[in-house]
C-alpha cells in the first residue's frame, strides 16, 4: 500500500488538533456555567432579596412560566457573555482573553456572586443576633448546659448498653462495606476504565449511581430502612453501610487515579494482563491510603450512628430522642457526656492507628 504523505499528520499537528478539541470542550462547559451563573443571580435577586427581604413576603409566588422566561433570558445572556471570552467561567476554564476587561469582569462578578449568596443566606436562615442573646434563649441554654454538670446516673447501665450498641453499629457498617467498596473503587477509577468504550460506560454509570447514593445523608437512609426493615440497630447499620460504600468508593477511586504511572507502565511493558497490572502496580500504592480512609470512616460512623438513632436507627440516639422529648434534661446530660467521651476516645484511637500505619 502506498501511503499518501498529505494524509499523514505530523505529531505537532496532532497535538495542536487535540488542544483545539480540548479548548472547544472547555468553552462549551464555560457557556453552560455562565448560563447557570446568570440564572442563579436572577433567582437570588428576585426571590430571596426582592420578595423575601424587600417585600417581606412569607409565601413567595411561583410560576413555571416565569421561571421559563428567566431561564431563556439566562441562556441568551450567558451564551453571549461566554462568546466574548471575558466571563468568569471562561477564566475558570482557561479559555478567556487576557486583558483588562476580563480582569475587571472576573473581579466584579466574582464579588457580586459572593455578596448576593451571603446576603441571601442571611435572609433565608433568618440569622438574628438579638434572638441568640435574648433572655428567654439564654435561660433555656442555661437549663440544658446545667444538666451536663448534674447528669442522672440512674440510667447509666441502659446508656452504656446503648452506647456499646452504637459502636457496634458503626463497626459492622465499616467492616461489611470493605469488600464491595474495594470492588467498586477499581471499576470507578477513570485511569483503569478508560481503555475502551464499554468499560468507560460502566465507569460513568457507576459514578452517577454512587454520587446519587452519597448525596442522600445517612439520616435519610436510616428513615428509609426503618420503614423497610423496622426500627432498630439493623436499620441504622444498613443506613451507614450504604452511605459508607458510596463515600469510600469515591475516596478509594480517587486514590487509584492519583497513583504513580511509572510502575503501571513498567509492568505493562512486560506484557502483563489487566489483573496482573492492578495487583502488582496499583495495589501496593493504595494499601496505606485505603487503610487510612477506612479507619477514618469508622470514626465518622461512630458519630453518625449517634445521629441516626434519632430517627429509629437504634443505639444511644434513640434514648437521647426519648429523653429529649420528655424534657428530662439531666438524663440528656448523661447521654451527651457519654457520647462526647466515646467520640473523643475513638478519635484518639483512630489517630494513633493512622500514625502507626504511616
């Protein structure tokens, strides 16, 4: 076969074409982000600052037609702004023009976004220094904090058992999560799954699923499993297990993505298959980070096991909810002290283990 020199691309030309393609992708992302910035700014100014603060409306009017008009306007304005290549998004993605207009636009709009977000947050959360230091509020705080120094020791045995239950909920959730998390971490690592379209599709699907699962807090999962399997420690353990798998899979996969490529390339050059590459080049680099993440997650799960008990997840959180509902603050004081002590001990132990590992 006779090759046509005109059809053969010089390596420098290939690099240039790849850079142009990357710049187009970055610019497209900048357009989308500019549209979001404009849409977000208009909604915050209209609904939070104008309706909520200036007009003092309790029930903010909502209309899909109005939202649609704002969205269309945002698409037009955001697209035009991005095509000037002086927008904040273009600067963030590295496709902006380097001139004074871009500099001033980025600074002014950046501060504008920060300020309206802070003001809207102040309005929506109804932040009030007056209420914080009101006489009624201070008396309530004194009553609660005073109970911490006069705990009711009559419930110590029951509280101790509930605290042990809480620790085991966290421990089992962490231990059972390890095998599925390890498997998911390898198939959600971009550098291991980008070789062909099929594995890359698996990577994207699993990433979307894990992001969805992780976005739901353990407290919500505890509510779901309390209805599913009934109120108790099993529901709490399962809730923590699901969230732990999704959260640790992200941390593990990012550790895999950040490994040194040298050992991988060296073992690949020997003709090793995919499994051998993972076992001999990837695993030795990720053992210590994996152990550290797992221990840290156990520490987090101990804290979360206390919270999920408030919605029927078992453990000491259930007792805390019961006594708080009855306004028995001395019993609450004992439970809070026990939780604080156990969390401190767990934090100390996990820190020592991580130090020993490294």
